[in-house]
């Protein structure tokens, strides 16, 4: 999949000994990066390794304190983002920086509008936008379309289009696949290959190792603001080696094996004939104590909606949810929580955390009323409980007074898990438990799930990474367009089969 | 009262941190507990205290003894009392992610309703507190209507309370027929002439409401829910908090505070009028925001609000002492609001940059 | 933030309030020696009363100047105080917030001023604090809006709203000469205010004496735009008119604009309050505006003078009485082209 003629050996971008000092923190401490024209160069590292700072230096948003940047062999200073664009370095940030209220063409030429005598040349802009969209393999998007009406994938195309409108030679993509489902990822990769075949270099940042193997040519690994390895071949470097380089530890990446669910394990969660108009229809499943049931399907298959409905955050049109044989009142989160159901939602930041509140209050968000004496908070108990969880889950940093905002994705996920552990739940619903979580923390989260099942908790997992669903679960429900198209043991099915089922389901 | 972790502490390796906690037992926890509220409060309110001292300094320099007298202090506090009480109610609403534009009108409505001929006759026949309970019930009722519309009727808070602001004022005018209703319940007026320990009744009420408000926000489940609902309503809901019911409570609380404000106004002016409390909602919002409560919700401070109210009222006092016009004072107020909000944003950005 | 907004919003209520104040004191000019009413109390120049005496500190507080008349109240009070070397005026420009105005009176009490001249936003609401001032030995002079309790002030200076209506009615009777069935319209201020009701009652009583009645009546809100809207509606409703009385000269600007727009001139108009604009128009005699009825904007200035006399223990030298009277009600004269020059100096700028 990686052909040598695609990338030449000529380095188009070199960064040497980059140092960036922030008050109280040395974000970059000597980073080297060499990117060749026409290659996909992957940047790997745990959260906090310095990837974000590095791309901000490259984009001109930060100025390095030391070190050199060379473009085509000659040293350059990128004083501000516009200078970066002029030099041909474009960055696509994780939070897509498109303006929803403007059209595609207007977004592409935002800040460098084609104009003569103060009047924008709309026709010329439209024409060139059309060419760029064609180059990106998306002639279907109209230049006049309002960007707000596009999907996340569509917005990404616009963002890439903007990079091309500047004749970018280096495009930095910060976790471009985070917001996409597998089909859209496949399309993204097609566009990336298209770009590299035209000699554009892509610096690609992702947590997903399997993606990097698929699309990447070479890998640079960052750890604690330093380059620990550069130019590793993406296809052949062993996973264990990459994890060792990133974390400095050897972590078992594989999902821990769990003993099979005892034959006499009681049914904890019983979902019967659950439907939500417009989202999913007639979903039934049981989860036994200590069992993990996975819901596999594409974005829009109704998998997150099922979890939210079971949790009472949405009111089911029909159907019932029962825990330990007792029916749970529909449409009431309070009732679900009292019945012992917990949910770690898909969007941790917007649905799970009080970002500006300290970690311990996030951990006790479901239990502070229980520990309170006659409505007066018992903060010492809250802190003690939180501290126990912080130790048990190896939450880092371990300060319970830190605000949740400052934690990495993996540690934020641990905060949510800790919340339900403190509450003590019979059923735990996990929606995308490892999205935006780096490799090290991922393994830890899998470990926590294993521990929970050992204690007899029933777990339901949703993930857009089919491998993860299959690896974690005892049984899998495959969803397609809001219907269950297959139910069976996870060991009896593989990723391709799941995708086939999904396709068949949507064709039906 | 959250405390942002410093980068230094963030960099302590996990193993060391664990060891330290285990090694020193509960001591670290105790230290931190004692240190944090102090540091947090001081850090956040220091700017306000400095601003208040500056205003006082200007007052002392320009008006001398006239400013720095006990009587003048009481004059400032009496002026601050009504605004202070409704600002404390407003602090809860804003911390909970909402806004209440109706408090000024509800002051007018409750003061009018509590001073109608019928209410006053009842007060004379039974007990003066009939007037107090009437005003509180009117305030609470208006607040509950706001809360139900916003929480269960899904009307945007700005619109629902704007509607209440207009309607309550209109209702007050209808009840009073645009006339001033003089209080002729001597027992009622006498209560507000009392000054236990030399401190006027209005100031006592303000102080009690402030203390109760502080405890409620910082020490009870109600306060914690308020912060959670304002900080991230979806997260609060998914954690099992009844967000709608709590939202309703917040507006009811603000309405109740406005009802208390109505009673205080009645005590101070010995007259119920539909013009009472006109535009107090704007002053209250300004004081709350200047005090450091985030307009977006999720963080609130009663101490800050009290300081915000005192800054504005002391400023008014200093301007009056110096014969300066209200217009100049309005300009000064505007500048203070803008500066305070800019500072707040700076602080928020800095706390966010510690990733 | 709130004050300018508050101003504008209060323009309505304030204007109304302002009108409540309209008092006919024309007494601060020496040649004005009207003696035909119980209220008019000229302080004769050269009586010795103006000789400097002990220094008197007077605190002055009035509602926000959101109406031309109210602006004039404060301006004339300050100007009057400046004429006396023995008067030190402490001015607290209040808002229309009674809470704040009370606190200003409290500050005057703390400061131990000799006298307070107070035009309250709401008479009843300021009664309590005024009583406190009196108890503290401060001479309180109440202007225009009466306190709830007569003991809250030593002396009260009032305008005559009923009298305004009477004067306007009499003038119209005279001009129409008893024409049977003459159509007379009235453009009132804010209808629910007692002062408006008093004016209308006086107007209707006076018209009744010559056998006329108000055939069309509309109410505005003391603002220019309100006057314009009310007058436009009135002119639409009444195709033929003989006379109009408009309660307030500030809203009169709008009324005249509406008349202009409608191209009507078959009637004459009488104004109210006595703004300089209107008096200039009467003098120029090129519009339908032929007269106005004064509600004096100088009553606070009289309050200052009276406060000074009271503190210095002087009497009103044109009266036999040795003490300053408790109540002084001012007269509401009609200003026409013939006598306009006499009133122009005390007209207010709107």
C-alpha cells in the first residue's frame, strides 16, 4: 500500500531542535521532524506529548524559543498564521475552523477573498472552488451550499479545500478521523492519497494505530516534548514498539481476556421491544451479570440513541427496560439512576463533565446528595471517596482539586467511570469509551471494564471501532438503520462480517 | 470555589504523588482544604476588594469625615439593602445558567399587592406580618410562573422573564391604579424603624439573606446542583439530577428574593407604588456579573455579588457627596462593568490555558 | 448601563410626574407683583430680605430631568441659589428611584444641612425620611408633589393643576364668545395620573360655565411622539374643530407636527406648562398656537428662597404675617401674544 515512487526522498519540511517554553511548563524540549514531499507522515504521542504545540508552532500560532524550521531546505520564520499559509503550510484543526453561516466558496476564500477594487469576485471564487472540490473528489458539494448544512465529513472537505486554495504544500491534519464514521474515513483516505499523489505532504495526527498503518508512510513519535523516534516505517514497525516509544512502558495493548460468563449468572438488564420513533425500532436484548454486550453499527444506526433511551434520557415510544426484574420508569434519568443504571456518554465534554469544576466534584456528581447530611454537603467524604477512586483507577494527575478541563481524554473518561463506580451500579452503559483516548489509557479503561464485570456488573458498549466492540464484548448486536440485524457471540463474528451485515441491512 | 491546579503540581509524577498522600496521611488533605477556600476566595475577590477600597479612598479624600462616618456607612448599606437582596437571588439564577429580568417589576408588584387597602385592613385586624407574607407569596408566585415557563414550557429565560417584567409591572399599575398606596399599618412601619445594635432593620435583612445565600450556594446540595445545572445541564441531567425541577426552584428563589425586596421597599418608603424597583434587574445583573459570577453559568459567588453591590452603592454615595451628577455616575458604572467583564474573561482564558 | 436606559423608559412616567409639578410661580421677577391669588407670594426685591445673613446650607433633590419642565426646575433652583452669597447649595441630582432619593436625604441628614428643598419622585415614599429630617431639626420645604403627612415639611410649594384647566377653559370661552355647538378638543397627558384628572376636571368645569363641552378627548404620554400620535388620531376623528387644549408643551411639539402634517388651521390651540418654544410661537403668531397656561417651573427656586428665609428667621415681607406660610399654591396664568413678554424670562427650554 505504500509505494516508494509516491514519496521522493526530498524533505520538503524540516524542523530541528524546536523548543517552546510556557510559563511553568516546557511544552517542547527539542523536537525534530522531517517530512518528505508526497508522503503521509504520522505524528504519534500520548496526550501532552507536545503534538498540539508542535503543529501550532508549524502553523505560526506559537513562536519557538529555539530551533529551526526549513522549507525546501531554506530556513523560514513563521511569524503568524497568515505567514504560514503564504509559505504553503496549512493546518486543519480538530475543531474545524469553518464558518457555518457562509457558503463553501466563501469559506474557502475566507481571509483572502478574490477581489478587485474592493468588490469580491464571486464568479471567479465559485469557479476555483469547483475545481478544488473536484480535486478533492467531491464535485457533489455545491460551492454555494451553506457550510452549516454539511456533515462533519463535509466540513472537513471544506477545511481541506481551504488549505488547497492557498496552494498548500504541507497540510497538517489534527485527528481528522475523530468525528467520522468508517465510511467517511475511507473517503478521507482516498482524498489524502489524491493529495499526496500531487506531491502534497500530509502530517497526520491520530490515536488510532490501525489508521496509521493504513494511510501512513512514516512515523515520528513524540514523548514529553521530545522526538523519541523519527522516520519509522508505518507499515512494519510493531505495535508493541510504538506503544513502548509513546508511553515509555510496555503495555499490553490487547484487550484483557475475561473468563466466560457463568452459566447461572442472573439477567440484570432486560430490554424488550424498545422503539424510539425516527431512531430505532423493536430492540430487545438481555445482559447478564458480568456480561458485556456490544452494539455495533455505523453512525446513525441508532446505537447511541438506544443507550440514551435505556438510560431514560430519551423517552421510548414503546418498549420496556427492566433491571433485576423490576421495570424502570421510562423517560426518567432519575429513575434509571435509582435502578442502578449508569451512562458514560459519547461526548464526554458536553454531556459528561463540569469542565470548570474540580475532579472530585465531577466524580461525586451522582452521589453528593446521598452523602449530604440534611442537604448540607459532606465535602470531606466526597474528597475521600474521590481520592480512593483516583488511586484505584490511576487517574493522573492525582489532585482531586484540579479542574476537569485540564485532564486528558483518557483521564476524563476515568472520571466518568469513577462517578458510576462511586454510585455503585448494576448496569453500566459505555458510549465510545475510548474516543480521543490515547493508547496507554485505552488499555487501562479496558482493564476497568474487566474488573467491573468480575464484580457482576452488566455492561453495554457502543463504539465506532468495530474491533473494539468485538474485543470487549461477550455478545454483539449488529445494528443497521435502527434495527437489530444480528445477535450472537462476539467470538463467532469478525469485522468484515459485521460490515457485510450492516450493508445487507441497509440494502434491505 | 474551584481551585485551578497549578502546572507545577500537575507535573508531579503519579507515583510520587501517591506516596506523598500516603506518607503524610490526612494532613495533606486537611492542608489543602484549609488553604483552598481562602486562596480561592481571596484570589477571586481581591480585585473587587481593591476596587471597593479605591472607591472608599476617593470618598474619603474628597468628602473626608462626611464619608467616613458611621451614619454614612449605614446610609450606604441601607441603599444597598434592596438591591443586595435581589442580587443574591439573581446570583443563583445566573449561576444556574439563566437570567431573571423580572425582579424589578416583581418588587413593584409585591410592594403594591402587600399595601392594598384589603391587605392593610387585614394587617391591622390580625398582624402586620400579613403584609410580609403577601409580598413573599406574590414574589414566590411570580418566580414559580417564570420557572414553570422556562423549565417545563421550554420558553427561553430571557423571553419568559421579559414577559413577566412587563406583565408584573402592568399588573402592579392596574392594582394600584398608578397611585401611591400609603402604608397605614403603624406596627409594620415601626418594625422597619427598629435598629437593633444600632444597625437598621434593612441592613439586618440584607445581612441575613447574604449569609443564608452563601451557605445555600456553597454548603448545600441545592448550591451544588445550581453549579452543575449552570455549568453543564446535559451532564447534570445524565448524572441523575432533575434539571427541570431545579431550574424551576432557581426562579422561584429569585422571585422570593424579589418579594423580600418588595417588603423592604415598603418598609423603607412606607408606600407601595408600581414604580418601585424600576430597572433594578439591570443593576442586579450588573452587580452579579461584576462580582465574578459567570453570565454563562456554572460559577457563582455570593461574596462577589455583595462586593459588587457595595461597589456600585458606595460609588453612588461618593458621587452624591461630591455633588456630581447621576449621568457621570452612569458613565463610571458602565466603565466598571466593562472592565470587570474583560478581567473575568482574562482570568477564564488563563485557567483554560493550563492544559 | 442602566441609567441612560432608565432615563428613557422613565421619560413617560417622569414626564407625567413632571407635569404634576407644574407650578405657577412667577414671583422671582421684581415687577411681578400679582396679588390676586392666595398662592402667589412674591418676595419683593429691596425689602431687606435679600441682604446677606448667616450662611445657610440647603440640600436640594429632585427627580431626573427627563422632561423639559423638570430640567428647568433644577436649573432655576441652582440659579436662584447662586444669587445669594449666604446660600450654599448641596445638590443631589436624584434619579426616579425613590430608594436612591431617600438615601440622598439621609446623606443630607448625616451632613447636618440647615434646610432641604425636596421635590420627591413620589411624595408618599419620601414622607418617612422627610419626617426624620424634620425631627433632626432640618427645615424641609416640599415642592410640587405633596408629602403624605403635612408634618413632614415646614412649608409646601404647590402648582395648581385644577386651575390650569380652569384658565385654559376660560380663555377658550372668551375666544369662542359663546358660539353654540363649538367643537372643543382636549389632548391630555397620562390619563391615570391625578394631575391629569385635575386638569381635565378644571377644564370641563370652566367650559361648562359658558355652555361648552369637550367634544373630543384623547390622552398622550407627555412625550413628543406620544403627542404626535394622539393628535394625528384626534384630527382624523374630528374633521372640524374650533379649539384644542393640549395639557403639555413638551408633547405639544408632537401635536403641532401632526397639525402641520394634516394641513389643518381652522382652529386655535392652547398649550400647557409654558415652554419657551411655545411662548416664542405665541409671540410670532404664525401657527395655530395662540396661548398657553403656565405651570411654573420656578417653584423649586421659590423653595430655595423660602428655605433661606426660614433658616434665617425672616418673614415674607409683603405679608403682614411674621412667619412664612405653610402652603403656597401658585397661580396658573394664561399667556397670550399680548402678555407673552412678561412670562418669557421664566419660560423653560424643552
